[in-house]
């Protein structure tokens, strides 16, 4: 019986020591886990804060890009209106050029008409001169005819002078029309160049608008991803806090278990030792009685 009690005592002591060792190891691991959780929680909080700032910045960038996209769209609309207006102006200038060319052609026809008038007046003047000569030969009988031929000569001279004046006026008009036509043609070419340049600008603005729209969509996707990361980070932060609380609770339980083990070791080992001593004393009494009986 004494051996059994001693063996049980030794086994209990060994078990208690093992429990104590495992508990100490657990406390050490829990301490490291708690420290790691605290560090992870701090980093998670920093990451969450950084993600919030990033999300805020991305929202501002997204708003700016959207505003730029709208501005580019407005600029494209203005450029398109300017393009249409320039085309209309170019067409009007071309119409003016064509009109001036028509006027120049009509003026040339008037030149031809004045040449005919001048030729007729010259021939009429010659005929009137011949008639005056014949009237002079006729003497008194041709005096009336001479007066008529003189008036015809004056009319022919007036026609010649008028034709010359008309030629001068038409010539000046044609020169001015020609100069105006050249200027209008140059203006038309310049307007055409302006239209081409505006069309190039419009194409560039359209490309910028498309790129800005794609950029805006990309930034929206990034904002969505950042917001999702922020949500996940917040969840991770909550989980880390829960793990930290759980680790703290386990640490408290382990400390309580360690106290209980210490108490168990002290009380029960003393109790077993007392029982062993009591048993030994009883055994001695029995042995003494046997000795007395033999005596």
C-alpha cells in the first residue's frame, strides 16, 4: 500500500509538473501570439487609415477626371460648332469668289459691247464726214444735209467718248473685282486651312475625351477596389481584435490553471505525504505488537 501511495504521489507530481510545463509553454506562446496580434492590429489600423486616405484621394482624382472629361466634351462641342461655322464661312467666301468671277466675265462682255459701240461710232463719224463733203459739193442745196451730218458726227463723237468712259470705268471695276477675287480666294484658302486645323484639333480633343472617359472608368474601378480593400481591412481589424481578446482570455485561463496546478501540487502532495507517514507509523505499531507477543 505504501508503495502504491508513493507511486501515485510520484505520478501525480509528474503529471502536475507536465501540466505546469505545458501551461508555461502555452503562456509563452499565447504571449507571443498576443504580441503578434497587437502588432498586426496596429499595422492593420495603419493600413486601414492609409486605405481610407487613398480612397479619399482616388475619389478626388475621380471627380477631377470627370470634370476634365466634361470640360473636354464641352470643348469638343465648341470646336465642332467652330468647324461648322468655318465651313459655312468658307462656302460663303467661295460663293463670293464665284460671284466675282461671274461679274468679271460680264464685264468682259460689256467690254466687247463697248468695242462694238466704239466701232459703230467711228464708222458713223466717217460716214457723217463723207456726207459733209458731199453736202459741200452740192452747194446751197446740200446745206441742210450738211447740218444733219454735223449733228450725226457730234452724236458719234459723244458715243465714242461715252464708250471710252465706260471702258475706263469697267476696266477699273474689273481690276478691283480681280483684286477682290484674289483676296477672297486667299481668304477662302486661309479659311480652308483654318477648317483643317480645327478638324485636327477636334480629332485630338475627341481622342482626349475617349482617353479621359476610359481613365475615369479605370479610376472608378480602382476606387471600387480600394473601397473593397478598406472593407476587408476593417473586417480583418475586427478579427484581429477578436483574436487578441480571445488570446487574452486564454492567457487568463492559463494563469488560473497554473495557479490551480500550484495549489493542487502543494495541497495534494502534502496530503499524500501525510497519509504515507501515517501508514508507516501504523506499520511500526503492528510490528511492535508482534514483537511483544513473541516476547
